[in-house]
C-alpha cells in the first residue's frame, strides 16, 4: 500500500488489501528520502524522535506523538541520535470510504494524547502475537483509533484557557504524590471539577493518567540510557514498589520494563 518508501529496520508487518500495519526500528541519524503513502496513514512515535519535512515546512516529533496524513502527502524524515520506533498504520481509500464519514480528511495533523498512545501499544501487541485473530483485532483497533480522532478533536486545534497552561506547568514538574488536584486547581484559580473536565477535553486523558505517563516516559529514558536497577528506578520515580512500576509501565508501553530495556538495546 506504500509508494517509494525505503524499508529500514522493519520489525513487524501485517498487510491486507485495505489495511497495512508495520513497526519500524529506525537507526540513529538515518534518513528516509522524499516519499508518500498511497493510503490515509497514522504514524505513532513509540520511542525516539525525528524531523519531518513537507516542502519548506519542517516539524519535530517525539515519543507519544501521533501524526495523521491524507493519501499522497509527500514528505521526508530525518531521525535523531536515538533513532526511533514508529508504528505506521495505512488505510486504503476503499476502507476510508467504507466508514461512511466524509470528514476524515479534516483529521490530518499531529496529536498527543494518552488514549491514542494506548491504542498504538495495543496494535503493537497484536503485531507481536500474530495469530488467526490478528486480522480482526487490527481492523477493530484501527476503527477505535479513527473513533478517538473523530470524537476528540486535536488539542492543537482548540485554544486552551490560559489557566490550563499554568496547571500543566505544575503537573510537568511533579510526579504522583507530590501535589493534589485541589492544590493545582487553587493555583490555577478554578474549581477542581472544572479543571478535571477541561484538562481531559484538551489533553485527552485524566490528570492522574497524565502524571503516570510522565513517570513511564522518565522510566523509559532511564531504562535505555543507564544500567540502573528496576527497583532503583521504581523508588526514585515514586512508584509504590517494583511490582507497581512493572504493572503501570506495561499498561502504558505494552511491555514490561525488562523487555523494553532488552528491546531498546537490540536496536
């Protein structure tokens, strides 16, 4: 379903007439020359970062970003010093038309929210399982992704209230247990219930999941860049214990901390 795409580090693939799903391990400092995808595409950045150029416009994407493109959008990619793991989902024009929704083309752009990240990890898990249920599961998960995109517009397209930036600043400097919803709301000058509603609308997740995701991202960085023990990472990032660390990490990344470290070192 792709046109003129150089296959670098293909780690898993599933292809039917209407749906193609592939996981790529892109090496550090690698380059994908100008190319386009024949179908509507969704790229999940699972790990690492890269810069995408479309004509004279360049944008940087990193772990947790989800990029939606319409068919035949020409672009090129340059990967950073860590390389990147990218999950690419492509839908044929026929599959897009079969949804019966005329507004899919309006979804193009970049998204960053937990609900999409979790769906991406579930798709990765199905690629690893690769059994007789995989075709049905991947089609269902792809439709869940489309539903999520349609139901919750991209935060980029909504103008958040000024106080939400202050609330996010507090959260981005905190881990679970270091602050409370009441304290954040008080600092932002709004009611806690209002904070929760508006935060979910713009960020695509609850305040609690936002903090847990910050823990997991910090843990993933240590797992790939150090030999620090799992117990030490769990303690320093304020997980209850190593078991809690493994459980939360797997929920967000689809794999255990130990497996994540081994996989990162293989690439």
